[in-house]
C-alpha cells in the first residue's frame, strides 16, 4: 500500500479508527527538508504495509489538521496509536529512526 493522502474528510476513518499505528508526515511542497524526507517516508510505507499505515498531510491544504497537532515546523512526523499521539519528531529523520518510531 502506498502513502495515503490524509485530509480532514478521511482523518477519522484512516487515523483515529485505525487498528494499526499510523505515521503522519506533515509537509508542504515548498519545504526543502520535506522533499528530502518524502522518499524515506515512502520507503517506510512500503516496508510496513502489514503493520502500519503511512499518511501525508499537506499543511497548506489541511491547516485545521496542522493546527490540531500544533505543527509549528515541517516536516513533522507523528505516530498515532489507538487514536492518540504516541511519538512525534520534527525535521529530517533517517529511515531507521522513522521505523523505530513505529515500534
């Protein structure tokens, strides 16, 4: 499964009601570090197909979600488990660091 586009319309179903951990990547097209971490996030999505979901939230298109998660800097990575924030990190992270967040 590829990376999901998370919007306020599918957030409840894809994130809050997920029975697996969900990695959310808050990003924007104009953000250089976001473009750097993007391919890594996609690799994580490919490697965690059966154990987690990976979604991207465009902060320009979904300002309400960014505000809900108090996103001040991007990229921000948030891991949701059972509808609650389990971990979050700001900035470019290695693939292993992102995988570790999902454990």
